[in-house]
């Protein structure tokens, strides 16, 4: 069982199409940081991968935070003075400010306006708003529609509940040869937003599905959590698992048409950071690497100083840098099967790199071995150069990734050369234990 | 007592005007490396700050050197063949070569010319010349005047003394909470030269005055010394004080209209070096950073290998890079209140940084604390970013300066965030003892 | 005995002419990795330097390799159908594929062509081909001539022997004050090829001659070996000597008109690497520095991971980057006395640097010593700057090369300043033992 056979890259195109279909299925659900929207979404994901569903009661202390009340909503609308529904939750779940408390009253336009949110820059889009930690209610609508509202009394109705309940998240653990884990984390707390939320959820699901279908060296843990409070809750309840994370990835905003952007872990030079840099450099795709900063998605929590986990974040266009962010325009047209497929390919290549990376020791440390008598010598091409590099750096101190970085060759080519040299008993792989020690040290 | 209250930046404009007036008051005095010119100058400085005046006898061995004879001068002139005074010490003390021995004789023009110094490139300027360690005499004059001298016998007269006496320097020590010291050193040995000498003396005086007016964490030592021999003498006689210097600054050539130039200490990355780099980067002013070299002002002595003190040098246009250097054109018109004020501001900001820098430890190392419940959460702006950076890097290993460097935010903003977080008991300052240890390690 | 007297640079021009004459004398000989061609060449070299000739029997195991059979050739030709010699070994020894087994038969053109090698891109040149480890025979000729061959039967004759014998190499050991060695290695296995082979052989000979003529601090070992198998054989049989190598150089391809290219050792920052970088930077000549890669000349063996010796390679145009490489156009017109002389100068300067490099300790660590009273103070020029740098960095932790690098001054100037300061008892050289320790640590 070598690295290639256990890690054959699935076809990006079909994966992209599957991911897109899954996102489309999840799109209509009104998710929030708690409630049935999350449960329903996890239910759909569970049709593909055997998720463990966790329910954490309201009021549970999680570090400096407390699990909030659970929010659920059935219906909501605004009727104009003539009794016509002009804003309807059934048209778009973005119309209601997420975590709105129940309300049912008739109020004049001026008073209503205090609860309305629009985007003057993008008059046709509905903004996405939340009010998690301050009890309030509100509606979001297009700026154009706001302009049409006439004086008079409006009936507002929000049929929601904000009560003791649970915070729900899903978790898939795939045991590997090693107890050391690779973490994939995505947020599942946004309503009908595709790039921000569903692109990560659907790719994480397909990653899990494909990883389940093969033996792996590392154990994998894929978590589907509400942003911030979910990551904090998971970390608070999983200190031991967190200690086993050797590499981790927050995946979000990975379906739009922009180039890749990888944000490094707080450590700055963790193996996952180097792996993404290497794979992206050799991907032929546009990309940018960003230093860690304490603002963003859930890497904020994984990289808090007490954890300081080697967790980076993969996105395409960074959040807030595209106007569709947190609006109704982040819809199914904003993401594409093609881009989802490309993203899957990059993450898969990184996992393949991490799976296959390792230290090697040459059996011929003194002078080159004679390749010719083993039929390995040909005209000097990239394959022979890869062999020479691997032989020269198989000193027990250079990983394959080190070799790829030093030689400028791709990890795949270096790995292939190493496998050929192992077959010919010219080098031997350092034992797994040592590799683990090395990963811990990173 | 927080960093802000104890370090409020005085108004740069009025400071600049005060510094300029002090320079103007010191300008006419004929200073040298010893003698009454230094004493008179220190007397004027003493009207503002309580200087200790030190007198070190001629012949005192100081490391490889010996304190020289004391030089004093009362008058000097050259009379032309018609008996007319054509060069007069009273017009400009630059006319006499500094440390000229007494002379009174009548000599022909050819012989006189061997003792005359001019600047052919700048025919209207009088050069500044010295002969400290080789007994000689001479006059300096404009190249234009030299061209007008006719054949004949000239009467030369220098009423000077070069005798056993003392080397004089002034010292202000301002005790702080810590025994650790910040050193400010300026040379006070040049006659009527403004940028080279008086700009440093006057700013050092005002720094002392302002530091005296407030409590400080560090102790400060400000020394007004003749260049080279003075620094060597001070170091020879103050080995214990030298050992307490945590940060140091040679200040000279800081009143001209050029951009700032900071020359790093021999260590290259001392805290003072990083502090100046940071403050200058955020100052909005033109500046250049220079690596240490063993030529220059008294940083040569402070950074000799046995001491290797963390002492840098602040100048504007580096000496020798402006034509007015060491000529009569380095006069009161060459410096300005505005530039003196700007320089004061930069040094003050550096001191404020050093005073307020420190290590912090978060009380919530695991995941972010909830800012919202403490009223600290708003829309994400620079202030909130500063809070997030401080929280993330308050791991007991990053100083505020580290945080400012990593975040790209100004030290002031980072410090403000830290103070707010301390107020809310979210982080605690590492104890002073640890900070001292850290400073020693730099 | 100071560094200058023991290392006066011989006149590059006359050295270049001597090296060229030696290359011309060696040019006609048909060398290979074994055989009388190598013996005859070493015989010519021995007329100038007292070489030890080593004979290693066929079949001797050397690490992963085995010393091959010895090859000798007396004559070879191809006769056309009319019986006319159209290819004659006596015209050019490149005509015969090196290591061709004996053959004498008459074969039709088609069959002959399977054994013919030409260069279509350079139709007038004869390529250089070998078949060391696969028994075969062949002829090389110009592509133009190939085109003139008509159908018919050709007589091919190769009067060679491939039998049990020896691998021959030459070695010059020049004992110095230290047991620590500097290695010079050149390959001597190519037939009539000038840049690739003879330029290195002739310069190595002249380096040996000049080093013999003077006392040296380091011991020198100059080896003339067949490429690859020779270096492997030497290393296998000289493990103790290899352990004493502190600096080493593979010299090859150093007579063409291109700029210099220095390939760093696997260590990347060995003293020899820094020395070449420094000397080339100050040489005023065009040059490029290359990182180590595991492909090239015998640095491949010296830098195999078990040895990891500080051995770099000096070339001019890198092999394979000039079309004349491994063709009859790499002849005496392709190299020049002038370029050989320049190369000698660069290597000599590097040796002079290594010989004279060292740690110094100032006797005046506290403040600068007074240069004036020792007559060392003048106007500040480069010489005085060099003195100030040496004084400041004579802290027992900076070598002269460190000082040259930090100051930007040339090693020669820094060395001169150090010698002057030693003469005036201002600094003392660290003892040789410490220097050795330091070299080992590199």
C-alpha cells in the first residue's frame, strides 16, 4: 500500500458537481447558530457521511462564553397598510434578522423603519443581519423596495422562539493508522448564503466521504459547527482531541471564482502552512498566502494562544473583499461546480502530501549508489534529478516536503522518486514513531 | 498612573522654540574639549536642569587615553601690514584653530599661509579646525578673504593657555522606578556650530526638563560631554552606571531640515533600535535606518566591544553629508525651531514606547473572551483589531512592541488596547522583574 | 612570517601561459577512466609536481561501486568500401567511443550506422561519447561526414583491450602547519577535451607547484582522478584524510571565456562558500553563485550525506550550458591563457583568504584605543575605516572574513589593517587551536 494507491485524487469535475448539488439542497434551509436549521442541514449531510450529532444545552459554560438560547422560526412577514404581504420569510430567509425575537404588532412606517436593514450600494440585494447576543427583531429587504414604502400602518409578524434548548453540531471521526489527527472545520450557521457557509459544508462532506473510502495514515476529524460559539464549544468539550491535532484547516468561502487565498496558522511555518504553500505554488492556479491575523473565521479560536494549533484557513476571495458577502447575492449563481472541484483538488493534494510526507535514510550515505546497475540510470531528466535529490537528502533530517522545497520539484515527483528508491532498497523510511515526534515538534 | 498620563507628549512647537532659543544662547561661546567654554555652556544648561558638573584632572588615565591639558582662549587676531585687524576672534570663534597654543609674532605672508585654513569650494565660509593632540596654532578664514591678502608682514596674536587643568562634563540623573537606565549623550565641545553640537545639547536639556516633571519607570541619565575623550572619560569613571544602561541614544545633528537618520547599535536589533524603527515608520516623516559602523559620534565608544551597549544615534542629515558641516554655515539659520520640535517628538515617542513596553498575559488563553458582554465589541475597526491582536499575543512571550510590529498597528494604538484590556481584567501585565530580565536579555 | 609574505600572488599572466602550455601538452593523449592515457597524463604532471601515483586493482569494491576493468586502445579506424580510411583514431581520439571493446569486421553501412554518433546541430563537430558500464563499441564523426557515406561494406577496426588492470590516480600532499587540509580535486578522464578536464588539471598542477614553493598554514591535497568512480575510489580509500578536509574545491571548466560560476557546498554557508563569494564580489569579474544541487562533477560524491564535506565547485560557463561541451570544439582554441590566469588568481586569493583568516582579540575592549599616539591616525580613509572595523570586531567572535563581510571592505584590506594592529600590539590573534575548532564547527 503506497501513497499513490491510498490517495488517488478523485475526479475534480464530478466532485465539483456533487458538491454543488449538495449546496443546492442545503440552500433553502434557514440556519442559525442554534436550532432546527442546523439539525436539518446536518441531517442532509448525514445522508452521505455518518455524522455524530452533538447537542449542548443552553447555559453550558464554554470558556468565557455560555451556550445561548436556541432560536427557531416558523414564519415571518410584513404587511403594508392595504394588508398585502410585502416582505415574506418564505421568499427568502434573509428577510428576517437572524435571532429575531417573536413579534406581532401593527406600527407606523417610521417606527417600522427602525427595524429595517437595506444596502444602498446594492439596491437589489437583501442584506444578511444577525442579533445573537442582543435581543431584538428586524427585517432585511432591498433598498429599492424600501423606497416604495408609503406612509401608513404596517403589520409585522415574526413567529420565532428563543428559548432554552441546545447548540447542535456534527462531527465525523475517521480513525487512521495514527492517533494524530487532521482537523477540517466548517461553519454551518448561515441561512441561504452559498459561498459563505455552504461551499465549506459541501466540500467538507465530500472530503469526509472520500477519506472514508480509503485507509489513511492520519485520523481525520471533520466538524460542522456554528461559527465562533460552535468552535469555542467544540474546543471546550474536546480538549483531548484538540491535543491530537497535528494539522488543521478551516474551510470557508471556497466556491467563488476568485483565486485561492491561504491564511497561515499563528505558528506561521507549520507543516500545513508549508504544504498549502507548496501545493498552491505547483497548482498552476492563482493564489495568495496571508500571514495569520486574529480576525477571520474559526481559526481565531483554534489559534488562540492557549491552543495555538497548526490550523490554517483556505478561502478563495477573502470574506469582505467581495460585495456579495453577507447578502442575498451570495447565492447559487455565485458559486460554481468547477471552482468547488478545483478547491477539492487542492485540499486533497495537501492531504496526500501530509499522508505521504516523511523522513528517509539512505543506505548509501557515502557517495552516490550506482543507479546504472539497478536500471535506474537514464538520461538525466527530472525523474533522475528527483532521485539524486532524494538520495542526497535522505539523511534522516529532511522530509520529502523539505526535499521538494529545496529542489524546486513538485512533492509528487519527489514522492515518486522516493518510492522507487525504497523499492530498490536504496533508502528506507524513518519509522512512524519518529515521524510523529517530528510532527509534534513542528 | 498609566502610560499615557505619565508620558503626555509636550507640545512640539513650543518645545522647538524653546530649544532654538537655548541654542541661540549657547551659540556665541567658544567651546572646546576642555576649558571655560564648556563650563559656561553647562552653566546655561544648569539654569534649566540640575546638572552635576564633573571636573576630571589633566593627566587622569582613562582606558588607553589620558585627559589632556585644559585649553582656554581670551583673544586672537591677525593684523595686516598696515596694522589693520583682518581676522578677529571676536567676530567668530571659528577663526582660531581650536586648541591653538599661544603665539604673538610678526611674520611674512608666506609663513602665515602655512597656518591658514580655508574652503575653496565654499569661498565665503570659515572652516572649523582643531589640533587637540598635536601642539600647533592656526587661523581659519574665508577663501575669498585669503585671496585679498597682499605681501608683507602680518602680526599674529593668540592669547590662549594650554595648561594642567580639567576636563569638564555635566550629568543629570533622574531616578525612576527601576534602576535600569536610559542614557542620552550629546557632545558639547564645538564652538559656534549649531547643528553639530548645539541641536543635541538643547534637545537633551529639554528632554531632561520634561522627564524631571513626571514620574518615570526607567531612570534616565543625560550627559553633556566633549566628544570622544569625554565619552571615554565618562565610561572609564562610570563602569557601574554603564552596566545599568538598558537603552541609549547619542543625539547630534538634529536641527537641520533633512529627514531623520537613525544608526543602529552594534547589536543591530536592540530594543532601542526596534523602537526607533517603529516610531519613525509611524511618524509620517522621511527617515533612513543605518547599520552600525565603528565611525561616527560617541556611539563608537558606547558600542566598543567590551561595552557593546544598546546605544544608537539619532541625526537628521548625517554628518559630512551636508556641506555646512564643520563650517561657519552651520549657524543659527541652518537649524530651525520646527525641526528641533519634530526631533523632540520622535525621541519622546521612543521614550514613551520604552516606558510602556511590556509583556502581558491573557486570562483567557483558550479561545477569545467574549468582548460583547463587556461592551468592548463594536464594528470591527482598528481599535477592535488592536484588542484582538493584544489578546492573541498576550502569551507572556510578546511585548507590546512585538505586537505592534506583527500587527502593523502603531505602538500607541496597541498600548491603548492593552490598557483597556487590563482595565477589564482580560490581560495582566507581566511583573516588572520579568520585564527587567527581558530587557537585559535583549 | 605574515600572510602577505607567505602568499604573494604569482603573476596571473605568466601562470596563465604556463597552464595553457601544459594543457596543450596533455591535449593529444587519449584518456579514459582507466588506462595508460591517465598514466601518461599523470607522468607529464609529475614533471612539475611530485605526484604519488596510486593503482587500484579492477574488482576492488568501493562503497556501492566496483573498480572496472582497465581500458586501453592502440588504434582504430573505419575504411570505406574502396578501402580508404575515412575515420581514423590517429586524427582524433574522440572518433572512438570511449571504452569501446575490440572489434574487427566488415559490415554494411546500415549496420555500421548503429555504431555511429554525430551532432546534427553542429555538423562539423565530433561528439564525445563513452560506454563505461555497458560493453559496446562505436565511432563518433561529424554529421557532415556522415552524410557523405555511401552504401557498401565498411571495415571497422578497434584495437583496444578491456581487461583486469587498475584504476590510476595521482595525488599531491603538501604538509602545512596544520593537519587540517584543503582539498583540490580535478578529473583527468576525458580524452582531447580542453575546458572540460584539462583546464582543471593544468591549474591544479600549477596551484600545487606554487603552494610547494612556500610555507602554508593548511596542508593541501591535490588529487587528479577519473570522474565519479575516481572520486568514489579516493573517498573509499581515504576516510581519514577526508575527515581532515576543512575546505575543498572541485575545479573544472575554468578556461573558457565565460564569467565565473561558483557552486556552493551542500552546507551552503561553509567558509569556502563565503570565501569564494567574497573574493568573486571583490574581483571585478562577472560571476554567479549557485546553490548546491546533487548533479554535476565530483562535488556530488564529496557532498554525499555521509561525507557532507565543505567542498564547492569553481567553473566558468557551467557544463552543458556551452554547445562545445563534450565535443571536438572543446579544443585548445576554446580555452585561453588569459582566462586560465584569471581563474588561478581567484583560487589563489581564496586560498590566501583561508590561510589568513582568523579570530582576533583586542587589547582595548573598552573604548577605542588612541590611534594618534601610535601614528596610526590620519584623515579617515579606507585604511583607517578598516582599522576601526577590526578593532571593533576583534572580540574573539568575528573572523577577518566576518569583518570583511560586515564592513563591505575587501578581505585584503581588513587583513592588512589587522596585521598593522598586531604590529602595534593593539590586537592579538586567537591561537591556532581555537581557529581549528572554529573551522570544524563551520
